[in-house]
């Protein structure tokens, strides 16, 4: 009995979509707050938040994909 390919299994996982939407919501919220404040420091902080969220999202997605991959 073989496991399905990682691409199929990862796309069927509803938890993955929640992680994607949560990451997107955090980035949108950070830039929304920066737009409300309107300073360069706020935009810089929002960019740092966005970068940190992206890195966390990338690592979590890569680890999940590797966990399901067949090598």
C-alpha cells in the first residue's frame, strides 16, 4: 500500500488552508496598522512582520511537504 504523492495529500489537508489564511491575515493586518499610523517606521515594522510571517510560513509548508513526500 503506497502513500499518495505529497502534492495530493497536502492539497487535501484543510489545516494547510487555515495556515495560509492566517499568514495572509497577519500580513494584511500589519500593513493596515502601518497605513493607519502612516509613518515610515510603521511601514518598516510591517515589512519586518511580513518577512517573519513569510519565513515561518515557508518553513512550516516545506516541513509539511517533506513529511508527506516519498523519496
